[in-house]
């Protein structure tokens, strides 16, 4: 039996890490008119029942290629939801009904997908206006062992300079008043008992992106 989803913030649920997405964490934003599932959770009877109890899924937003599991099609089949993914990675879902986007896509009046390539060609973040601003970062930004948000270069990183450029674009796009929390798509064990990084914008401001460009090697 899988562990139950945990409430991260009011109206936002965090699912247990999913082996089929390399230990990725999926999230559900419960809104009055449109529930948004971010990446693929463990797909079992418990998850299906939980999602049904919350009112189903109206949109499945995928933040990067590793956020996709074989459950993407069954989720769409069961709930009749839209699947939204950046256009460069839409080919990874043959047979599904896909909505692809280039730079940004409005998932609801309060929630938007933002293209942030680097970790993968179609990597994206989901920004939700509630709670002072919540950014679901997929693997674009992850907590380090101290729980600080970081772009982390790995063997799977597609383009390191581009990833750092898009961290800077997020800093340019938001402010301390519009970005309070980060909900990362992996490494959530480093957050201890929390399900988010608080004071996210202030912590991102401490990053030395120029130094990261030259110092991180595989």
C-alpha cells in the first residue's frame, strides 16, 4: 500500500516519491473549478480514490520528461483531463491527447506553466499565485542537503548554461512579494518534515550563478 498524500499548503497536496519517475514528487492543486495535477504520482487504487475524492483531475501538467510515467495515459482516460507539456517533449506521449506550449501556458486564472529549459529541453515550472506565490520546479530547482534551492547539474542535465540562465529569468520575473514557496519535484527528503522551501525568493537571491557555471562539473 502506498503512503497517503500529505497536505503541503492549504489546497496543495504532495504525493509520495514515485519510482516510475525516478523518485519524483507529484503535487495536486485543488481549486474550485479546476484541479491541477503536477507530474505523475504512484498510480494505484489509493491514488485513484484520493484523486476522485478531491473532485478528479482537470489538467495534468508535466514539468519535464522524467515527470512522465506510464500512468499518464490512464490518468487521462480515467478523468478525461487535459495533458499539458512543453512542445519539445510532447513527442514522448504518443497516443495521448496533448496540449503543447512554447513559452508560457495558463492552466487556470491563478496558475501558469513557464518554460525553463536546461535540465531537459522542455523543462518547465508551474507558478501558482496562492499563498504569496508557489513555484513547482520539477527538477529545474531542487533542495540541497541543507534544504536550500539549487540548480543541480547531473549526468542527465541537457544544457547547464541554459538552466542557469532560466534561474536568473525566474529571479527577474518574480519578487520577494510574489514568490514565497518552492515545491520541488525531487529531493524532498532533504526538506525533513516540510513539503516546501519557505522564503524561496530570498534564498534564490543568494545563489552565485556565475560561480555555479564554472564550478560545477560532472
